């Protein structure tokens, strides 16, 4: 029979559409939507790890696992795998601040005049004070607030943010660069020898809230202390000190903003005494782990995961500025996290329902992780305390933000972690109706990274960033539910393909990483190039004495220098490394081609290695 070209095209289109419908028919879009809407509802208040909302989400997931007939695969015969984490800071009893000369002292009132900031270490400092403008040293812009100043052993006072925030040509233009970050300012003060940092909101600061409020102690993440005490002081109190030298804080700020001319004032005739005392608080949260026992290969496992936690009321890692966050009511601060990552969690639940009904040749381990937003804490905890043998795991499939499919495109990361992935993904996605954008990188800002460090093949499914990312506006009504069902269908297809294999996948280490993520030893400096070292930090390590490496990329500057998983990185160039922030800022001081000395501690022995940094253009 002869068929016309148009008729053949129409027939092919109909067949592809039918295949696409069959691929997603097993999944219930309305049921999926119900899960997303509940997980991202006001009732759960953003599902911050360790909060009642997070606990409600965990029990909701466990209840569905029970309904699906899954076996509990947590601890003590339950679906829960609990772990503790640092969740906040509170004021201790030993905080005080005063200033004076010749034995005449004036106290500043805690909570009214001053406050320690959330990353302030405990300390006692009594020294002269020097105002050093914005506290920035930016060689690439020819700007240095510390030029010509000797601040060794002194307390330095600096303004928040950075000069010329309305100038597109300066720093990061009209958005804040890393030079305006308070952790950067603390690190820079420390590098110049300062004993403590006093932060002040400038009188002309257009980014700050009116009335010069003190920052809330919980307004930021608590992971990693600064190298020196860091406190905020009311501008009015600093102006009182400046008056003795006829200094005018507003005029000095105006000069810096209009002329880009650093301003300083040495007030070390006065002695400022600071005593800071903060106590870390700890909370418990849970991974939720269920097992569908395989019919033929019950001792081989396909891991399917997604994180269910989010940002609560924006206490940490919000995309909003502190000023934007503080302008909202407590209710309006709720970061709903519909796409990030109620969408992926609901995908895990749909797959649990599907395979519990249809069965699986291999066992499927379904894990909903907590603590991802705090640095993949839940998945790192799981791989160190696995409830099934990791050596028996075939692969890990992760879904993180699958709800905003646009233009029928989905991104899949991790193709470089197994030789067979390309063919498997071709088969699994052929009938999906989606174009698959592929990346080899097995390392990124989500839970699949923890499994990749254990040399397991991984795939991560991701529909892309958007303007609502890490804001309260990431709500359920904005999701593309049809697109999410297509993604779940692809993941289901990958599981089917893995079930059809007689052996395991061939793990390969990605040699050409393509996804840049903060904290992975790859930093966008904001100056037109990226700097790469190639390390995979262990975010769960909070020892305060370096950055523990969970892994090292192959063919990276780190591997070529001899760095290894398990090393504790304590120094890079001139920078002492205490935590991930020190590490990030140390990288930002360099450019591609720089050769830097790196000091690591390996099995108790300190080693000095040399690495040539690479660019990531």
C-alpha cells in the first residue's frame, strides 16, 4: 500500500502521542498534584528540617509507603532514619560590649545597641577601633579600604553592603557581589590582622531597612564560624565615637559611594571591649526509607530518591535579601517549595505506588531525604549508615525540581557515571514527548552527589531554575503537572531498563564536569571567569578546623595535585580554611592558571601539595 508523506507523518505523530500517553497513563496526575499541594501548603510552613512542618511531611510520606505495602527500611523496624544536625544559635550568658578611655566606660545594651551575628565565634577582645569604610579589598576594581592602614590586633568597623550599588560597572552591578557578603568582610578583616569586626548599616544605605534594625540572630545559616568575632552595632553608636574626631559617617559614606574613594578613621585612642557568647542548638530530622522487595533479584537495589525538606520561613539559603525577607510578615515568609522539592517527592510517591502494583525484578529502595537544603546532610548520612549494602546497589536515580518543565525539555545529569546510561536513557525517554538535555556531571547541588562519591552510577532529573527559586513564590499553582508526569514516566522507564539488565552498570568517573555548583571547589568569581579545583566537600562535617573532602574529581587540579577523599583541607595559599565559606572565598581570590599551595591533613599527617587552578569558561 502506498502512503502519502503527509499521511505517514500524521501516522507517526499519532503513534508517538499514543506511546507518550501510555508512558504516563500509569501515573495519576491529580493524585500527584494533591501530594504537591499538601507538601507545599501553609500547614507545613516550608518543611524546614527539624521543624513540626518537616516532621508532618515525613509522616505523610511514611503513611503512603505503608499504603503501598513497602517494607520499612529505616532503623528499628521503622521507615525513619533519624539524624541530628546543627539547627541554630542562641545567645549565651556572656555577651557584653562597652567602650571608653582612661577608665571611663560606657556600655552598649545587647539587643538594642548591638548584637553578635549568627556566625560569630565565642571570644573576648579589648582593643582600639578603626573605621575602614566598606571593609573591601578588590584588586580587580582597584579598590582597597585597607590600603595604608595597620589594623593588626585592632577592632575594625565596616559598613554593610558595598559602594556604588547603582553602578552597573562596579562589583556585580546592581546586585550584590561576594564583596558585600558579611562572611567575606570578616575573612578580609582577619587577613589584615584584625581582632574583631563591627558591622554598621550606613545612614545612606538604600538596601537596608529604615530605622537601622539589628539583624535577627537567626537571619542566616549557622554552618561555619567566622575566624574572628563579628557583631552588628547601631550606626548612631558608631557616630558617637566618631564625633570625638569630628567624623561624619554619612559624609564618609557619600564620598565612597560617589567618588569610589575609601574613607577611614583611626579611633584607636578609645578602647572597645567585646565579649561574645553563642550556643549552637541541635535538632533531629529523618530520612524516610521504604523498600519494595524484588521478585527475582531481591538483594540488588535500585535507589530512587528526592529531598522533601525546604527552607521554612527563609531562615537560611533564601534567594531573598535580608531586607526583602524582613519586609514580609511571618506568614508571607513561608517558602513553599512546590517545585523544590515537593515535585520530586511526589514523584517518588507515584513511583512507589506504580511499582508496588506492577512489581519489580530488582528491589527498589525509595528514600525521601531531609537536610538537603542544609548541604545534602540526609544523603550523606544515609551513605555512611546505609540500611542495605551499598555494594549491592545498581544505581541511584534522583529527582530534584521536576515540576517546571518548559518547552518540553528536561535536564538529566550524571550520564558520565556509567557507560550504559546513554542507551538506557534513549530507550526510557523515547516515548516521553520530552527533549532530554544531557550532562555528564555526577556531582552537583543535590543528593545524588553523595551516592556518586560511593562510586555508584547516578542520574539526576531537573526541569530548570526559575525566578521563584528559593522564594515564597515557589507555589503549587505554577507547576506544569503534565510535564512532571512525563518526567516520572522517564524515571519509571529507566527503572524498567535497569530491571531488564542481567548485570550491573559499569561505573565511570566523569572526566568533563559541566555543572558548576557553589561549594564544590568550582567558584564563579563574578569577574567573567570561573575557577575550578575539583573537590567534593563533605557538608556534614562541622569540625571548624578545615573542609573534609568527600571526593575528588578525576582529571581535576585537585586529583592532579594528589588530594584524596578523606583529606581535611586546612589552608589554601595565604588563607586558613576553617569551613566551606573560607574555602569559597579563598578560591575567589584566584584566577585560572594560578598555582597555589594547599595544605591538607591526611590520617593525622599534614601534607603540602601544589595545584594549578583551571578555568571553567
